[in-house]
C-alpha cells in the first residue's frame, strides 16, 4: 500500500512537480507556492490597523515606536512555522515576496503606515548571511517598500560581529563569535524620516529593540516595525 502511494506520488511529481509549501500537496505550476486551502487557513492577526496591538505591546517600556504590526500568528508546528522554515533554510525566498505583497497592500491601506520613507530589514549576522546566502527578510522588505512607495535599504542598518570578545566565559559560550552588533551607518541623513524596520518573526522583541536602539543618535526620526509573524 505504501509502495502504491509512493508510485502515485512519483507519477504526480513527474507531471506536476510543484508542491504547496504549507501542506506539501501537489499544486499546479504557476499557482504560487501556497495552495488555496492553506491560504484560507493562515492565522492572520488582523490587527494591522489597531493601536496598542500585541506586536506593539512587546516593546512597551523598552523603546519608543510609532506603530507596529505583524501579519500572522506563529504557532509551533503550525503552517506559519513551516513556511518560515522554508523561507529561512530551504531557499524559498518567494514566500517573502508572497507575504510582502499581501502585507504591503494592507499596510498601504492603513493610515498608521502610509507615511513610511524607508524600509530597512533586520540585518543578518555576517556569518549567517554567508552560510545562508541571502537575508530571508529582504524580499519581504522590498515588496513592502514597493507597496508603500518607500525606499528599501540594506545599507543603513548593518550587523557587525564582535571580534574582540576574549573572556573565558565568552569563549565557552555557545554564542561566541555569533553576537550581533547593530550599527547605523553615519553617511545617511535620516532627519525627519519615518523608518519601518522589518523582520520575519518577533518573539521577545530583543533583536528589534537592539535595532531600534541603534538609531538612538538620530533625534528627529520616527520608527515603526512590521514582521511577517508574531509568536503566539
Ligand atoms: Zn497547502
């Protein structure tokens, strides 16, 4: 029986090699990466337009932001985790395009995000960027910038690794050599700009907080955040 199923699957793959990245069902070529039923099942947060939503609350009392939003709820072993996994580790950058276009449309329709000047992704640690070959948030950010009529930039906020970390504790730590150091390049004039920092998943908000703090020397700027998902 298992063999028969395998043969059928092989035949299907031969004729329709595209599978849904959410449920692995075969989908027709050019139907996108996510099948219709998975799209309907996506746990949308539906709070992009709401003030004081859960994404914003994560950063309460830590850093000041104008507005924040996440598009989906991330559950362990759920479809969003599956899709983010494909986006991060399996080279499926089209997932970022898909959600960037979709969320971008909703952000553009919201008064809370319609004056964004710059879209900036959370930069990957250089070692990670080298091994992965791409920043999984790039396509998502590019599509959002397009939808908002904003400029997309990966040059303003950069991630440099600590290399002077020499204490024994540091060397024994599993994070040795992996610490991210976010800095804002000084050449860019950010005066009066409204920046949207984008990331894939927000959980504790620690990364986002450090990225926002990197802009603390720039007095007259506004910062908002948008993520594909929020840990439920
Ligand atoms: Zn599916």
